[in-house]
């Protein structure tokens, strides 16, 4: 699940063994994140493996 400002914006399918860095990279590259993060500064990224990636802007 990809969250931006605490709201669910989309989902991506990844391996259950993916580490935090890989999850963050794939989430940033997703179309959903690109659309919602364009022109905004990311202050914090919260990654919970197997559950979510949350971008705080």
C-alpha cells in the first residue's frame, strides 16, 4: 500500500522478502507516487515491510 500524507493512494505488488530500501525505491517510482509527489518535498518516509510505504510531505 502506498500512502501519501496518511491517505491511501494506491498499491504495488512486490516480493514478501523485499527490504525497506527496495520497497521505498519501487514506491517512489510508481505512477501513483509520481503523480501525488510531483513538486513536493518529502520530509519523511515510513516503511513497514509487507504492509505499507508512507510519504510525509
